[in-house]
């Protein structure tokens, strides 16, 4: 018995019922795997060493998803070791400590000379040296949102990009939150800098299901008309209808 309450089932049924045999099964299996691992893009969630603040609400429900979170930009000279150290940095910190840093430092006078140093770190990955540095990392996140996995405490990864590029431009960016929207367990095989399917809110998913359903019904009706036209010997009409069907199938497969 078909479940009218399963969005994934409806998506699969609507999207692939016009395909034949093993092809439909293979595409449906592929879609299920992709649909489970999704991402929420963190648009504009970035802090520069000179300004800005990172937002720890990664799902958009108004609740912070990183315990004890703070973000801090900073720049200017400080006196240390008998000399003056110039620095420009951006940092993201949780209750467990800093987990992303982009910084430039240079001793401008006094003390032992060591030249310019660039440092970029993200979720345990780091790179430092005399030249500009960029790095990506996946920071584990435990979060909950009533719209995701029924509100269960879920595990995912925050994809972070840290860039130490110049004495005045050093940035930490939260790029995307990656998780499994059908299980609270953290997904496997995730890579920093990768891309996964966009997570759909319940409203967006309902709208997509409705759109797929409408296209599927149109295809079914046109196929019946094309078959009838062919039986009647009206091959020109059947050809036109098949062109429309092909166009609608293309729209459906793009959803």
C-alpha cells in the first residue's frame, strides 16, 4: 500500500514512474542516496578580521547550534617580548576552544625578527608560513531543529573556509551545514569543499511534490492522447504530442 504521507516516496514515485524497468530503479536508488545527505548553505556567514560576526544559527530556526560560540575580529599592534607585534585576525570559538582562525602577524620593531606569518586553520586542519594560506575543514556539529529529523538531536558537519590572504584581509567563513535529513546520525563520505543537495524545508518539499505531481499528470494525459492519435493514424499529431511529453520529462528530471 502506498503511503501518501512520505515525501521521499512521493518524490520517487512521481519523478520516476514514467521510466521503464531497471532504469527507473537505478535512478530512484541514486536519488534516495543523494536526498538523504543534504546541506544548508550559510549565505554571507563570514567574519573579516576588521569587521563582521559569525552566526551560530546554522539551520535558520533562531537557535544557536554551536555551544558557547563566539567570533572575534581583531587587528592592531601589541607590545610583546620587548617589541611591537602587528596582527590581523579572525577567529571562531566554541565551548571546546577555537576551531577556525585566519590570521597575519608581523613583528615591526624590537625583539627577535621572524618576518611575516600567515595562519589558516579550520576544524583541526591548519597551514602556516610566510605566504598567504587558505584551508577547508569539517567541524562536527550536534544540533536540533523541529523541521529536521522530527526535532531529534542530529549530527552533522559545518564546512569552514579560513583564508589568511594579506596583512589586512583575513576571513573565516561558514560555508554550509551538511547532515542526513532522514537520520540523526552524521553522514559519511563528506568532504570539505564538496556540494550536496539543498535541504528543503517542509513547505519547499510540499511545493516540489505538488509540482512533480502536476507534471506527472500532464505527461500521463499527453501519453494517452498520443497513443490515441497514433491508433487513429494521425501521426503528425502524435509526433507533436510526443515532443511536448519529451519537454515535460526534461522539466521533471531537472527538479
